[in-house]
C-alpha cells in the first residue's frame, strides 16, 4: 500500500508548532509569551477605541465652571458629529479653529521611562498629549440658528425664542457682550458655562472662523466626568432648555 504524502505545512503553521513545543518545555517562557500576547492585544484594542470611539481629556481652565472643574478628566464620544449629530446643549471638545489659543508647547518627557509611560497612556486614551491644543465649551447654536444676546430679560434668544440656562451660575449674566449672529451651515456657536471668564465664540469675530466652530474641528461630545472619583457624573445637554427652540428658517 502506497504511503500517503503529507501536504507541506505553511510557515505560520510551522512556527506555531515550534512555539507550542518550546512552551511545553518551559513553563516560565510560556507564561511570559501568553502575558505578552495579552498585553499586545489589550494595547491594540485600546488604540482602536481611542482612534474610533473614545478619548480622554483633562480640563485646564475654569471656563466651564461650575459644570467642570480645573483638572477634571472627561471622556469624549468621537462618533459625534460625523455619525451622531451634535445638539444644542452638548459639551463639545474641539481643536483650535485658528486664533483662539496662544499655543505654548508643553514640555515633553525627557527620560526613556517617562516617554514610554506617556506613549502607553496616550495609546490607551488615558492621556492626551495634545490636550493644550483643544477647547471645551457648550453648544448654544448650530447651523442656521439665529442667536442673539440679549432680550429685555437678559436672556439669549435662539430663532426668536429665549432660553433660561441653569448651567450658568446663579445671578450671572447670560453674556455681558451683545451679539447677533446667524450660524453658518456645518458650524456651531459655542460658549463656556462660566460666562464672565470664557474666551468663546463671542470674542473671536476677527479669527478665520469668525467665532464659529466648523464641524471639521470637532473631536467629539463629552458625556462623562471620569476623574476625580468625587466628581464622576454624566454630563447633561439640558435638552429641556432648548426644546421650544424652533428649527431655523431655510
């Protein structure tokens, strides 16, 4: 009876066979290899999540008091606005549209250990090395909205309807700066909750975007404060505040 010839094994299958033999002979090496594979897989999954779904940022200033405190860490949904639309009231993280920030590069780690640590935190989304190139504000108007400050009762109006804003401090003015703007399509009018100390859309009429934030600069919507532990909470978009605002006129 003729002996059946075995099909030649591929290089990947051969490598796996050799790896199994090595692991069976050395328990420590087997543990090391398994741990390495788990860590590499976790880093890869974290990288995908950070790139496509979620990112973490910290709050560098008081422009969003009392909603956000300095050094709070927030988690941002990166599906907004490309897949999920951005709505009035959302807390939004965006890149500088040009002329909003006096950018001063942060000092980079100099030691190898510090550099590796920063890279790992960045890959997993626990750190944002480019945090100082981004801003955090609340969306007040979106494309087509006519946003005016202020009416006789010192309230901002959107498409003719006044809004009462519970997220600003009691007794604070909606704005000490008057404005009358129509938001371009695909852009947003944003303001900080700390109205007396927020360099927002009101103060950038002479920048390339004229104070508006185009969708292409939006990183995503902040939906939770993740740190410190005592501040953990979901971030509201106060839908009730804007529920009576009509759609903008065509």
